[in-house]
């Protein structure tokens, strides 16, 4: 004999998206076109210590080389 089924209904695994792909793509494109939002996101990531790439004079450089260490102590 087989085992008796204990649950009454099947539970979703939550793997489905509630937002369509075209909406997500357009939101991502809007974020990419907004230069100020992009730079603020890069600044936040740099403060957290992540590896950020910045364009300076047409050359891609690490933000640590351009802006310095985000965790340094200030001396007066």
C-alpha cells in the first residue's frame, strides 16, 4: 500500500515572477540612462568596499585608484 497524502493542497515554491520581463527590461534601461542615479549607485557600492569601475578621461579605472580608500580614517 502507498502512503497516505498528508497535505490538502500543493504549495508553490515561489519561483515565478510577478513582473513581466519587458517591464523589468525597461526599468533597467531607465536606470542605465540616468547618469546621476548610476553614479550614486556606484558611490554607495564604493563606500561598501565593492569593486567599482569608473570612467575617467575615457579610461576605465578602479574607483579606489580615483577616489581613494573608502574606509580610511580622517586626520585633521
